[in-house]
C-alpha cells in the first residue's frame, strides 16, 4: 500500500555537500527527510519557483523527452529504503496508454515531477522504516 505525500520543505545550505528535502503525509502527521545533493536541491527549488532557464538542464531535458515520445509523467513512487538509500520510480503513461516504471533517484524524480504537480507516493513499509531511522 502506498501513502500520498507532498514536499513540505527543502533546506539548502551551500556550504555542505548534502541538502535535505522533507516529505510529509498529505492526510496524516508522518514526515521524513531525504538527503540529496546540492545540484538536485537547486533543481527542485528552481522548478518550485518556476524559474525559467534559457536552455534545458537535465530535468527539463528528461521532461521534454517524455513529452516528445507522447508520454506523460503520472506519479512518483518511493518504493524502497535499503541501507539508508531510497529508491524511486517514475510512473509514466506511454503514448499507447500503457504504464511503465522507470528507476530513479527520489531527488531526480521529485525535481522532474514537482513542476508538473504530479503526486508523490511512498510505500507504507518505506514510510515506517524512514520513521524509525529519524
């Protein structure tokens, strides 16, 4: 079973290699942090704020490719947590209507999906495990 989550905050400290995003349960009180890199944090911040860039960067490129092939990003799923590493998938509806899952880092998935407002789901076991590690 998966739980609908939302990005509740992003903490960027340019003096450190690792940044923090926090996901919060939409209809509940559970939340947990995910450590990400500075470049991914900046990409999420930029896409949240709707900052336009002259040329596509990695996340814009991927979004453009999905669209060019007739696909649509429908959701993000954080599906596993192994040895302090989160695993995610991009859930993409192909042009022929079929769903496909593409392996992704959660930070990249969120950076890609945040501008489009796609839902973020977290597997219940991942949420429980993340809660116990906080």
